[in-house]
C-alpha cells in the first residue's frame, strides 16, 4: 500500500446491498469518493444460499481487476475479535483516509424471533467490535446500516422522522439496530468519531435477498405456486430501489459536516401489499395464487420515511418509484432465473 491510499472497508460486502455498494465504489460512481483499495469482510453464512454471495464476489473481483483496484476479501465473522485485529492492523493507514461502511448483520424481522441470541451477538457485539477497533486504530469515518424497523408500531406517526421516539422496538432485530445506533453515538461523544447511521426502508432491486417479499413473490408467481400473504393486504411499505439507497450511502460516506447523524433513506412513498402484488403480476405476466395468513408478530402496519433530512444534508434524491423499480427487478429475475436455478 502506498502513502495516501484511500481504503474502504465494507462489512457484509458480498450481501445484497454490500455487493451493490462495492460495485459502485470500484466504478467510482460518486466522483467525490476515490477508492484506491477495497476491503471486504463477510462470513458467507447460510442465512440464504452462500452461492449467491460467491456469485457477487466473482463479479466484484472481475470489476476490481478491470479497473485496477486491489480488492482484499476476508472470510471472517465480525463477532471474532481476534480475527478482526490483524485486518485492522494491516489496513488502518488506508482506512484512516477512507472509512468503514458496516452493513454486516443478521437482517430481517421474522427470523429474529426464532434466533434472537444470534441477532444480538451479530448485530450488537459485531458492531461493537468494529467501532471499537476503528477507534483504537484512529479511523474516523463510519457509516452504519440501521433500519426503518426501529420506528416500531406507530401508524399514527407517519411519515417517520429521525427525531421521533424509537424506544419501543417490537422485534429483537429492531432492538439490535437501535442498540447499534446508541452504541455508535457513545463513541462519537467519547472519541469524536464521524458516524452516520442510515435507516434503510425495505430495499429491493437486482440481487435482492431471496427471503424478502418482492423476490420470493416473483419466484412463486413465476412458478405458478401460492404466495403466503400475511394480513388482508393493507399493510404498507416504503420500498426503496437499490440504486437510490446506494446514492444515499455514498453521500453519507462523503458527508463530514457534523460528527453524528441518523438519517432515513426511503423513497417517501408507500405501497400496500395488495398493490405490490398487482405490480408483480403485471411484470411477471401471471396471476398470483394467494394463501392468506394472519399478520405475524413483529410486523408493523406501515413504514413511511420522511426524507427531508437526507435531502438537506446529503442532497439525497431518490428517483425510482415502485412502478418503475418492480419491472426492473422482474426483468433482472427473468434474465437470471436460469442461472439461479442452475446454481441453487
Ligand atoms: N435489505 C433491506 O431491506 C434492509 C432494510 C433495512 C436495513 N437493512 C440492513 O442493511 C444491511 C445489509 O442488508 P442486506 O439486505 O444486504 O442483507 P444481506 O444478508 O444480503 O447482507 C448482509 C451480509 O452480511 C454478512 N454477515 C452477516 N453476519 C455476519 C457476520 N457475523 N460476520 C461477517 N459477515 C456477516 C452476510 O453474509 C451477508 O453477506 C444489514 O445491516 C441490514 O440489517 C437492510
């Protein structure tokens, strides 16, 4: 590594959002950010098929080679402090010029009900290891993936604003994200680190996690199978297209006006579950067969982001509404389904 190298560490870098972010960093999509060295840390766990993560890595390796940027991959668990130490030793000089984007986590509300201990250890202990090592190595810049789930069950308080009460999470997953934000704030207060916590609102697009509704429903509708629909279809979500999220994450990486901010990244538009299914039916070209089930504990009736803060501080401008994003996702799914079914 040469003096002045700017390195970026992306945890969870071969996951859905992480692989898009790494691709954007390698391509230099935000001209304000120069990435001379990319460091990816991921344990390739089997929350969903790890071959999807291997496929993301393959694409990233090819991009890194074509643009001539060194890519260092570490297959480690963020809970394993001893394994993280030498990585920080090695890359700290570059990371001091660049920074860390911490996306690795156990994601998803429903699975956090069956494995709360795993969610706690990964999302809280893991986040602690990373921010504490960053502090010890004098790495200032840290961007954290939080979640809209921190807003809990508050349909009368939409659109959700960053300054409203988030002390009543209704799932272990949501609790871990608010704990993460609070822990990071304490590090900013004590050590003047420069941290942005981004509350993502349901992210979708090419490469979306197969456990999430849009991907799962697309597969089941395409195969003529029934789709499980929880509730009467009136629950509403603020679905955010992946390119818009990446635009916001890159702007947060660049942001340096204040030491600590929490910001929503959403589309600031809501779509009911029934409307979502109609969009999917149209894009897939088939009717959905619905298996109606009761609402699930931990689910919230609505998520809806106020994005004024990100607009003002990050110049965040989401541009892909669901009416355009769903056909794009389904086009990706169709193009990849043969490859997917061949590998899975
Ligand atoms: N996708 C969404 O809609 C959404 C919404 C809100 C917040 N988020 C947050 O954004 C981040 C990325 O989400 P995603 O949808 O890309 O999920 P993902 O599961 O595709 O990506 C997470 C990555 O982290 C890795 N990882 C998990 N535990 C790890 C550990 N102990 N050590 C090392 N690596 C580990 C996984 O292998 C995976 O590649 C997560 O923090 C998630 O909580 C996502």
